[in-house]
C-alpha cells in the first residue's frame, strides 16, 4: 500500500491491469501468422502477459433452402 502512494507507481499499476484483444482476419494465412508472431514477440519484449493466438472457426455453415414454391428448384 505504501508503494502505491509514491508518484508514478499508481500510474504503472493501472497501466498493467489493461486487457486488450485484437482480432485479425485475412485470407492469406502466412501473412496473418507473421503479423501475429510479431505482435507476440513485441509484447513479450515489453514483459507483458500474452495469451493466444486463438484460431477463429473457418467452417462455412450451409443450409439448403427452397428458392420458391412454384419452381421445384433446390439451391
């Protein structure tokens, strides 16, 4: 508690409690991995806690529906 009363210490403690989440999307997986590794390396150089990367789902959900009632066409 005594340390938090010193000037500059309270600002540092508040800064350390921030949480950031970055979502990166790209069709080029190699460039995405490169940027992700650079971000992680930069955060670790500054001695920050890093969790991730967490992959996002890529599966496309397809639902077959009728286009119209008159035509018997399925899409």
